[in-house]
């Protein structure tokens, strides 16, 4: 009786997991199409669970996981990829960085932020002008300007007096961003890597750290200089959007 | 899967169409997704069923191409069969589907020859 109950519970769990995975995998599809897919998959699962040759829980779970991977793969390799959302996030980041440059008193930071803002906007313009393909040379030029801005930022952050978590995080993220943007620029010009995965991965890590740094910095300076929080949060917001959309860039053709 | 060859079917679609044709030639004119997945696994002598994402995307794509047509089972019939809320979607191969299979077969047979013609070593 107990083993029957355990088996029933396991089956219930398998069905619930399959249903949740299918909902996740089909999220955002046309509602009618999605309803059809979910019904068809649920029926398929019922048939499999009734098939003694292939209804072991491990076999069923294996297929559910492969289905989830398949759904994710379909999303990632979707042809409906546009650089527009990325261009919007880059614009927000560019405006934020330029605002930051206007507000910050330190001339080294200002120059760094000015270059970063310019680089962001150059990349944004590339995306707006050619949303369905990456234009190699304009994108490489924007990446190089960004790389020089982030490199100046690395040099400008002091590391001699009290070392704060913010300084470590900012220096690390900007260093990674410098490497990532330089690699991206080189990759774009030399076609060393037509799908810029490695620089993309580096920049994604950097973007994550920059978001972390900016949010931390915003909280730190909130009661000292609330005005600076605005550009800082803009950059952080852009970083979140950037993080969300950059991974899809590799699916765009490079011209 | 990214398409690179225009209208040509991708590997998984060819597998799905092949299994559908096997069932047609075996006298089964209509089939549902799970039957097709089982047939395909049997054809490949594999224990693993094609995952649902690939399977139903392949079926949908073949239907869009006119190679298959489908209809839903009457929900009352499903309920009578103990599958309340789980109606089957039945597929059948169309004449266009048979023609498409023939053209894909011809393409696959000619592809190695074409490749060999372009890349064969001098004098071979």
C-alpha cells in the first residue's frame, strides 16, 4: 500500500514537473498556439505513462528535461532577434554615463565616464540603424571607445588607501569590461570569432558586476549626494537590460 | 535548430516524416504524437523517445509545409476513453508529404555525389 502510494506520488510529481516545464518552455507564445501545445504534450505524457515499455520515472523525467532543453534551445536560436532592445539599453547606459560625467567632480572619472557614455551611444546608434545585423566596423569602433573608457576607469579608481568592496567590485568589473570590449572589437574587425561568444561572456560577467557596483554605490551615496543616484541607477538599469539582451547578439549576422 | 538550407527539411523533420511514412506504409493512416515518437524510437532501435519540443515542432513545421494534416479528437470520445481533458491530435500524411519525402530523398542521395564532385582529389 505504501509503495503504491509512493508510486502515485512520484507520478503526480512527474506530471506536475512536466506541466511546469512545458509552461516555462512555451511562455510568451501566442495563447492559442500555446494552449494547443500544452494539451498535446499533456496527452503525450499520459500516453507515455500508460506505456509499460517506456514509463519508468527516470525515462519520463529524462524526456521532460530534454524537452525543456529543446524549448530553451528554440528560444535562444530564434530568428526573431533584433538589436533594438539592446540599443535602447545602451542608450540608457550612455545617457546615464554622460550624466554621471557631468555631475562627478573628479576629472579622471569624468573623462572615463565621458568615453564610456560616447561608446555606449555609438553602439546604440549602430543597433538602431541596423537592428537585424551587426555592422562590423561601427560596432568595433564603439567597443574600442568603451574599452578605453573602462580602462581609464580602472586606472582612476584608487586602491592605495582603505580598500572597499565597492572599489574591488568596480575595478574587477571595469577590468573585465575592458578585456571584453577589446576582444569584441578585435573579433569584429578580424572575424576571429563571428559569433563573439567569449567576449560576450566576459562582458556579461562585467555587466553583472557593474550593476552590483552601481547599486551598491547608489545605496552608499544616497544620503550624501542623492542627485548622483539617478545616473548611477540609470547605468545599473542599463546593465540589467544589457545583461538580458547581450546574449542574443550572437544570433545576429555580422555584416 | 537554425536553418541554413532554405526550404530543405532539417534532420529531425526528416526523421519525423520518415516515421510518419513508415506508419502509413504499415497501414496506419492516422497517428498521434506519442505513436510517432514510439515508432521513431523503434526504427532507430533506441530506448529514447524524441523529446516533445523537437517532436511537436517538427510535426507543426511539416503541417505548415502541407506534408501533414491534423485534427483534434472529439473531447467526449477522449473522456469516454478515460482521457478527460486529454484529447489526442491525429495526424495523417498528405500526397504533398509523400512528394516532399521523395524530393528530400533525392536531395540526400545527390548531396554526397555533389560534395565528392567538388572536393575529389585530382585523378580520383
